[in-house]
C-alpha cells in the first residue's frame, strides 16, 4: 500500500440509529490496561498518546467498558480526551464483574446495571453516555429485565443510545421489542464468521455491527492473506481490516492496540481497497476454531 493520507474518514461513515454518524474504523480501548485486562497500563504515557493520536487520525468511535481495568480504561479515556471533541462517540458496556485478572462473572441485574452506568458517567466525566451496551446477557437474569433497565436509564437522560454485545439474533429481537437497538458487538473476523447470520440480520435492520477480536489477536497470518497483503504492499492485519470493511456497509471494526505505531498501521487500512476476487478468496479461508 503506497504512502498516503492516514484517516479513519477514508473508511466511510455509518449512522447509529439515525442519531450519530461515525467513521467506519473505530478504536477498541481494552488493551490500554494492565495484563489480564486488570489494573493500569504498563506505560501510561503511551496509552494516553494512543488515544490522542486516534482522535488526530479522525477516529470518532471508541469502545470501552467498566470491566476493563476495572474502571481504569474509562478513566484513561477521560484523562486523555476530556473535554471531548464534538463528534466523538464513546461506547461503554456493563453487565460483568471482575473479581481478578482474566476473570469475568455475569451480573446484569437491574441494580448492578444502574450502579455500573452511574460509575461510567463519573469516570467518563459526562452527564449522558453516547452508547451503552449490555456486555453479555446474564444466564440467570431475564434479558427483558436487563434491557428494560437500560431503557429506563435512557428515558432518564443518562444513556443516549443502546447496544448489545455477545448476543444471538433471538436476543436482539427480544431487546428490540423494548427499546431501539443501534449496535451489536460480537466476535468476528474474516477467519471467524460464526456470527455471519447476525451480521445479515443487522444489515437488514440498519444496525451497526461492531466486530471484536477483528484481527484474531494476531492469528491472521496465512498464505492467502499474506499474498493479498503483499499485492497491496500492506500488512496482513491491514488486509484483514479491509476485508471487514468490504464485508458490509454496517461493519464498524474496532482494532485495538497499546502502540501508536500499530494504531497508525491499523487506521491506514481505511484506504486499502480489496477487489472482488481478493475478497472472495479471503472469504473461502477455512474458519478458525471458536475461542474466547
């Protein structure tokens, strides 16, 4: 890929529920924490630099969660970017507890979600959260109770838009009977398309699809991907992002990193255009075994 402008704007834009327009290449902030998604980052100044550089590169959609740190990730975003640029959409999530590094437990009870939202408002230094996503349906709490609580918080002016994460089509349909759903965030990449049918559902209903683990945590190398990347003088990661952007107009990848250099490489993928043959070749790559 020849040298040129680096801007998330080159990925095009999409609408979140007709209320916010964002560029289709966002940033997932989860890695800006300590090992095990626990505690502060190893290099705080670099983490701050990554967030500020993302905004300079026209990234105007950032994904975080109260469980990243816990709390640390949201505080970093506020430290780096507050007062926020007018067009920046910050999406956060709630519904999980963190008893320790690499440990996640469900809690999407109404009481916990209310407490989680209040905590996120304080850490992000805002009066209303742009996009709040249920992090994961709780197997012991009716989905209607969890989503209903978010709907109430929306009516109270504490949440602007509502999304879901780690859900099936059935979950989305049930949630939409209660409140408009503007985004769905599931694991997805060119080599992990378990949730293809959910992408299709989102396309038909104008819902943004936010793939997490979009680069397979580095497991994207392969002969087909390498060949296509070399043809564009690009990296395999850039080619993987380009596949996602071509997959659907409602796709909103959020590749994350703790490095300014890697951030710039990821955002540069916005100008990489795969042709139809290249796209189909990657689409035929054998799927990876599902991992969490």
